[in-house]
């Protein structure tokens, strides 16, 4: 009986150790990939999403000579709701921007999110969807929310993973509008 108990104990310890090692390696790899994506992103990446009518929307559809803010969101994400409140409240700050709200959500959830924050009424925005990992592959971020800011020449200005304060967001969007 003691032998069996000892064997089970050893197997459990080895399993836990293996899981910890694998998790640590995965975390390091994800951190490395995020770092690579951040350092490589110097301009708006090429992308291919769908608008709410299901039509293809790429970087070629963007307005010329307008700064761009890309917001990756999900209706289930409480921080995304906070971000939307900021952008809705300070909508005047974004009147000269092209805003892209990008999500994997289904249309029902998109409509709930947009209606809750009255984003369609206040902002010049385009809602885009993707099915697989197109956003992550193009922009190099899986975070919700995450915000990318580009100047009117589509050059990278700033990237935020997670919630950001209104003051910080406005500071960088104003800087993008001046370039």
C-alpha cells in the first residue's frame, strides 16, 4: 500500500512540476511574441475584416489623411465598456479620427455594446468583425480592450493593452492628430 501511495505521490509531484514548467515556457513565449509585435509595428498593418454587412473591409477602405484609432473589444469585457464610456463621453476629441471597433462578437452582442454606449450616435466609427485570429495576426495583440493609435499618415503612435485612462488616451490621440 505504501508503495502505491508513494508512486501516486511521485506522479502527482511530477505532473504538477511539468504543468508549471510548460506554463512558464508558454508565458515566456507569449511575452516574447508580444514584444516582437510591439517593436515591429511602425505603421498600420494590412488587415482584412468584415463590416457589419459581411463585406470585406481592408486598410484600403480607410479614409485618407485622417488619424486612426483601432479598438479591439468584446461585449463580455468590463474594461471594454469602460473604454467605450470614455470615448463616448469625450466624443468631441475623436471627431477628426476614423475609429475602427473590431471584435469577434456576434451581431447581437455588438448591437448591445454599441447601443449601451450610444457609440453610433456620437462617433465616426466603423464596426468590424473577424472569425479566427485575424486581429491577433495583424496587430499582434490578444488583449481586450486594446487600442492602437495611428497618425494621418498611418504611422504608429501608441498601443495600449488593457484599460487606459481618459487623460492618457486623449494625450496620445491629440498627438496623432498633430502629426
